[in-house]
């Protein structure tokens, strides 16, 4: 097993994988924010189902762990000895903390094997790992993010070579009886899922979800909006507040930069905005609906357990909001919100620029370009390692966003 503490250089081969059409199983129900182009209504009528995903409401954490371990082993069995060595690490290898980012893979090296360097059979087996780990809804969100990057690669003016490249790595031996981690991601995606069969627990802290653009049309003509659920639940929470509560919540009209960028060491801020103690019971439930967009990527039992732990300290959790106060993608630069408490830290940050990834008639900045981070101040990486400062060009720079050019350096 690989015990190196730095990720390997990128493969010189720049083979793109067409995720947008191959992985989106039926599209999403859309329509969160009003926008002129493109429409946010779904054109998809497909009813195809991923057989190995955990879709049922009564699916258990144990079942997810077992299915994920089997899928991971099946993927490893397709690899050569060299590829397997590249993909696997010791469970406590600190590489897991420095090998994911909101920057392209050409700026911050990822751990594991590049899906672009795999055969069709191997790539399909790698995606089966995600199908096993994630619920149908979680899988649709993730593949929607991936499809957006591929869309930008095909349609935009960006010269960034890494669009559409994704890496998969395992920390520890895939098992239904011990602890191990699945790390998967590229530019707008960084999943760190720790699965522990000895305690029947799964955690997704830390995880980075991003989008660009917010709405796009895939090669099958389906309109896709991966963050529809986030926008819908965020504004449902905001709209539930009284004027007095919003005055405490609101931090200003300017969209803020990320405070705790993916892959960076963070002193979690607390005390800004409104506290959970100042919310009604209904408003607390709406806030938990927002949080579920990050902690609820897997089965129902895993989601319920994570939300219960967060709910227990919700009174000492603070929420703040900046930017737009109505969900309308035709106006302003989008929104920023932060949820910060003992057991949850979430940032949602619209990126003011498009990073050179412009597409005629499509919003690829502000509303249409978002970086988010979910972390657990008390249990990142299931306490297996301590976050290290990410390495590489622009790593961990709050609010930074490259687009074919390195970020400015002080």
C-alpha cells in the first residue's frame, strides 16, 4: 500500500472523459432560481436506475459500507499492480488532507489514479464505487457537477487543461469491518468519505462541492442544475425569517470570499450572524434541510445520524448571509452564506468571476459559479489525521479561482 505523503505528478496524457452524457441517469428536477437562459425546467423523462446505488429510504449505513467495499474491491481488481499502488494509501496517510482542493488538478496534485488514464471498463468500475456510496440524489448531484466541468471544457473559452479530469484514491483497505476512506474529485469536486464498518458510521467531512455553470444542457438535451436543492432549501430558510431575524443574519450586499477554502487549515469562525437558539423549531428544521445537502449524500440512516448530531448543538451554531436576498440569477453576483457550529461548518460562496470559462448566453460567474465546503470541526477525516496545509500553486487561497492562469501571489 502506498504510504507516501505527497501526491504524484499528473500524467502527461490529457485524455478527456465525457461524463456529461454518460453518467447523468435521467437528469434532475430543476427550477430553483428564475433565469432567462437557459431555462431551469427539466426536459428529461428517463426512468433509468443505478442498480448498485443506495436509493431506498430504509437503506442502512451498514449496507452502504458493505456495497461500497465490494465495489471498491471490484474496481481494484481491474487495475494493474502499478495502478493499484497508485490508488491505495495507508489509512492514516496525511496525503488525504493535502490532495483535494477547489483548484484545478494542474494547480494542486490529487491522490490516486486519474480516470482519464483508465480503460472504459476501469472507469465504469470506478464510477460504481460512487454509485454504491451515494444515494440516487447524491449521485445525480455529483455527476451533475462533473458534467458541468465537461460542458465547460467543450463549450467555454477556458484554456484550463484539467477540466473533466477526476481522481480516485482509497485510504485504508476497503472493508465492511474496519475504517477506510474514499477520496474522489477534480476541480469543482472533492469528496472525502470515511466508512467505518466497526461502528457502522460514514462521514463526508471534509467535502467540497462546486458548480460552473449553475444550469447547462447536456448532450442528450437535458437541462441540468446540480445545486437546485441547495438554492431551494437556502431560500426556504431565508424566506422563513422575520425582518428582525434577517437584520441579524445579513452581513451586507457584497458577496464574501471563502474563509475556510478546501484543502486549507482553518480556525472556524463563530458568533457572526444569527444563532440557532434564536430560531423557531420550524426554522431549525429548514436549516437542517440546508445542511442535509452536504451531510445527506448517502443513505437515509447515515443522513439521519449526522443531522441528529448537528441538531444537538444547533443552538450554539451561527448562520450569516451576504449578497442577494431573492433567488434570481439574472440579478447581482449571487449569495454567500456560512453555517458555523461545534459539529458543522458550511460555506457557500458565489465566485464573482468566470475564471475565463465564458459561454455565450450562460451564467458562468456569480450565481453560476459556486464553491462550497463542508467540514466537521470535531470530526474531520473521522479524526484519523489532522488537516495539513495544501501544497501546490494557489493551494488553500481563500476565494482564489484560477482559469488557465495562476492566481495572484502576494
